[in-house]
C-alpha cells in the first residue's frame, strides 16, 4: 500500500531528492528578503515554492499543484482582510 502511494507520488511530484533540492534552492534565495513578512506570508511563500519544485521535478500537468499554489497565494489576502 505505502509503496503504491510512493510510486504515484514519484510520478506526479518527481524524484524526492530532486524535488527537495529544487525546493531548498528556491527557498534559500528568498530568505534574506523575508524580514517584514508575517508568519502566514512566509509559510505561504514556502509552500508555493514547494509546489513549484514539484512542478519542475514532476508532472507539470498535475492540476493539484496549480490549485494548491492558488490556495496558498490566497492565505495572506485572507490574513490582511482579517479572515484568517
């Protein structure tokens, strides 16, 4: 069961080591520019970059990656509007 899930994730998310390397590289670029961000903004950026890494390492046509990015991009807006 777990092996089946891991194989499916590899197909949609790419090789884990490659995806993690891309994600960490993207996140490291942003760290010096985060001084005035809220925790919600920081985490949203981290998750968006994580999803971008999955797109680059895995299946760019996997709809969930794009839907997740849109969701994470909306969290700081909800925070600013007092809805979070």
